[in-house]
């Protein structure tokens, strides 16, 4: 071998020795960078997996590209609705050869009892035998035979709920267990629980003919007045869906004649893979939808910000520490090392740190992903690095991308110095490195974005906890009676209890049970939330009048004749509140009501939804299916327990279905607190990274001004003067970064808040002020710490060394 030709293996070993020596020499900054990049890469994996999960709904079905859902529009509304006339499925299959299979899908809560066990109020689902020809829900044990109307399939979760640890195959579930028309169904198969990223969720499945009317009769397959929850079609040619939208107009007259009160205007076929993406756009959906856009994109954006901050921090700290390596670089250049070789070594150092950071990110996500899953009931993220090839490819791309992003600038910066200048001492290291300061400025911007988001969502959590829904939410509970016949019996039983302030009956309850309905007035139709309530309901719930009167206490003259509306519905029809009194509103061809009162707007659902137009009509006590109870302050839990005991005494075979009214805001509060917590954690990380980068660059400034600082100390300069000297050049950087960061943080936080909530506190000026002061104090503390270290150094020793 020619001794002048370098041995590649030996050269690589030398590179490794130098890399390890340099990393050990700068332990603190090496550890900071590994931690920062580890958190950043873990955040990116979290964001990437969350994004993939959010857009993976229903993609596990083999024939997903051929499956469509029939959606409808009705007169008076532009919204798509998930319900569909039940005869459409069979009629369309018979009329159009391109339709290979059709499936009706319906669900309803009913009482189900397993032999030897207590009854449950559970969601039962009804469908056609072709269901498993369209959808892939694996069978674990037993057999599927939906053609047999006496059978039922249950999931693993339902098996545990109804039968515990015993084998459910061959055992009986009693559907409609509290009704005279109860139906015993035999369990023939156990299905795997549907994945969380399935828009179709269920626990029990049986033939659709087992779906009975309230009187126990079977729904006829040609009844155009009956709407099922969903109709799915499998097409031989997906491209024919648009043509079918037009062809289905032939069915509109059939439905309109059967339901003149609810006239269809169009039937639209939506691809299955798009159904779950219609977040918030399908009314009466009955299927699950993917997480909203903030939940889908938010973690990915946050991951990008944290990883970018970690990469910028690596670049800045590496440049700041390069002063210690100048002589090494000069010597290597004298010995013949090329610019490419020196840059290669620097990139190898960076690659090793990134590799260690990836290992740390794996450990972080062992904790973080399960913790994140526990925050939301509809998400299940995993990171199977070896078996998930897409994730593995993403991780490899991260490794290469982060190595270049974090290491390219330091490698170029360090290797560009001339050897002769290094040994003559003429290298002005730590000078006005505007690019490094620009990187630091970007870190500060990222810090402001995360801090403002954390503060804004924390303040919004407080706002929502104290938000006035426009009615009495505290000390109120509801009880589902399940049928009208129980109303008087249960009301009389509960009336003797202590702790109850007031009782009212209703069919619908604010936020829990309601329906939408197109109402007509002055020739215009407006869709609204429609509530049927009993006597004294509005007084119990604390709904406030702004014009007109309430329902009469006796109610007799108001049944089916009078209506209360909210301000939003009045404005929708073009009326001021006072002008609405006495107006006629048509519900259907046979029902016309007179507006007797206008209610102040109230939040009908949760804070995820806007305030909607509302109409309220009075029903007789015999029509009430729920009891609403207002307890005396401090007595709600006791009243709930007493109600449960009274129900068990009256109806031992029916499950108790009580709920607290203040649960209506629980999900919004939980999500808001969770988002605030996530942003707060990442705000701390981004601030620490920015502080580290700031400390490193300030150290460069101190290095450059060491002699000047020493002279100033000799002539009597105090700490404040030295602080101002070091701060010079960073104040404009901080102020510019703060301006950009405040604007970006405000815009990002407001966008996220508006997408998640329809009612929120927004981003207040105080959130920006608190964030600015917080980041300013941390920055000042960082610079002050470095100045304090300088002040402690004896000026005479510095001047002797120079």
C-alpha cells in the first residue's frame, strides 16, 4: 500500500476519536443538545403519528374506494344530513345495476338484559346481512349469520359488559327487556372491537328487522316516511357516483308525499373515506368523525416548532463553542485536511448527537404517547418503529434532515477560517455574527408563539369555567324515563324527597336531547333546534324572557298552539324581539304556532358549537319522557342517589338513566385544560432552548469584549454598565423578535381557539403582555447570569492574559 494514500478505516477511527473527545470536552452543551433534539424529534413523531391517525379513518376496509354513503338535504337547510329514507337502499339496488350492494345502518339506545344479569341501557345497532360484504370487522369466534333474525353479534367489549368472564357464544341477550315486545337474541359470534379510527362504532349488531317502532311493530322496508341513520352503497364503478346523484331525484316525490313536513331536496353520494372528514358538516350524523383540524394539525405544527428551535439551538451553541477548537482546525489544515474533510467531521459529530437524540425520543414517546392517548377517548397513537415502515422511513428522513439543518451551518462556519490567521491570532471569532443572531431571533419567536398559546388557553379555561350558558346549569339533573307512562309515577315518588327544589317534565333537554326542524314563517324556511318541554320547564332551567310571556302555568291553552323562540331565531326571520310576538310559525302542514315569547339567547349545546336558533313548544304531562330536577344548593349528589334508589324500587328491571346538567361543559373544559397543559410544557422547553442559545451567543460577545470589560472594571465600571455593554446589540434583536413572535403567537392561538371552540375568550392583550414580560425576564436573567460570571473574574488576571 502506498504510505501516502490515507487508510480510510484508520481515518474514520481518527474521526471517531476526535468526535468523542470533543463531545466529552463540552459535556454540558452536548447534553443540552441531545435533550433538545430528543424532545424535538419525539414531538415530530407524535405530530406525524397523530396526523396519520387523524386521516386514517375507515382506510382499513378492503373495498373502501367503492363504498359511498347517501346523504340528504331538506327544504329550509343547506346542511348535509346523515339520515336517509329506509326504502332508498333496496330501491336503488334494484333500479341501478352499477350498485352491487346496499346496507342500511341504524342504532338506538334500548334496554338489553343478559340472562342472569342486570339490564343495561346500551346502544344497539341494526343492519342488513350484506354489512360484512362491505366492511372489514374481523370475527374472533363463532359465526356470522345475520340472515337469522334471532341472532346477534357482539364485540369483545360488549361480551365483558354483558357476560363478564363467561363464554357468551350460545347465550341470550334480551332486547327491549322492559317492553312487552321483548326479543331474545342468541349470541352467535364475537367481533373484534372496532378500531377508534372507524367512523362506524358498535357493540351489538343484529338484523335490521329487529329495529322496532315504539309500539313494537316492524318498520316496513317500503315506508318512505321512516329515516334510518345511514345508507351505504357499494358501486362497481366509483366514477358513476356523480351520475347517481342526479338519477336519485326520481325518489324525491316519493319521500315528499310521505313526509310533507320534511321534504327532501337532494340525495348526495359521499365517498366513505370522505365521510369521516366532514367534521362538523353532517347533521344527524350517527357516525364518528375524525378529530377536528386543530387536533389533526396542531401537534404537527407544535412538533415542527420545537424541533426547529432545537436545531437552531444546536447551531448556535456549536458555533459559540467553536472558539475552543480553532487551533485544532488550524493544525488539521496545516496537515493537509481539506475543507470537505473538516466539514464532514463536523457533520459526523452532529449525526452522532442526532442519533443519540433519536434514541432518547424513543424513550420519551414510551411515556408521552400513552399519556396523550389518555387525554382523549377517541385517539390511540402508537410508534412501532420496526414494523411501521412509513414511520421508520420518516425517522430516517428526520435523521438526515436534522443532521443537515442543525449541523450544516456550524460545519461551514468552523471550517472556513484560514490556518495562518488562526495561528497569528487575527481571527475575530465571536464578532458580529448576524446569521447566528438571526437564528437566535427565530428561537425567541418560537418561544413567544408557544408561551402566548399556553397563556391564552389557560385564560380561556378560566373563562369557560365561569361562562354563563344563559340558563341554570348548576344543581340540575335529568332522568330519562324511557317512556311516557312512567312520568306521573316517578314525579309523585320524587316529590316527597328532601333536597329537591323543583321538578319539571320534558321530552327534550338542553344540550342532551333535541332535534332540528325546518320552521316556516312569512314564506321563508329556517332550520332550528326544536325542544318539546313540559310545564314549568323554562322557569326551572332559568331561561330569561326579553319580550312577551312564558307558557301559562296550567299550559292547557298553549298545548300545540304557542311557541317560545330565542333572539337568534327571531332575527333569522327578520323580527326584533317585540315584533316577533303574535307572529305565526308553521311547523308542518297541520301545525301552526303563535309566538308568545322571545327568550334571551342561551348556549344550546357545548362551547364547541355556536348559539343556534331555538324554538320551544309545550307538551302535555302524558308526553314527557324525562324529569328535570333542580336540587337545593349542596344537595345534588344526595338527590341523585335518592332518585336512583327510588327508580330501582319502582322499576327493578329497568336501568337507571340519570345525568348531571353541568356535564354539558365537561368535555370542553377537559380539552381546553389539556391543550393549555400541552402548550405550557412545550413553552417551557422552547424557552429553555432559547435561553441556552442566548447564553451561548452572549458568551461569544463576552469573549470578544473581554479586554474592554476588564479595562472598564479597572476604571470603576459597575455591574449595570457592564450589563448594558453586553446587552448592546441584543436589545434590538429581542424587540424585533418579540414583535414578530407576539403577532405570530396571537394569530396562531386565535386560529386554534376559533377552530376548536365557537365560544371562547379569544387572545386578550393581557395574554400578550404576560408572555412578553415572562420571556423578557427570562432573557434578562440569562444575560445577567453571564454578566455575573464576568464580574466575578478578576480584571488583573484578564489583562495579564491579554
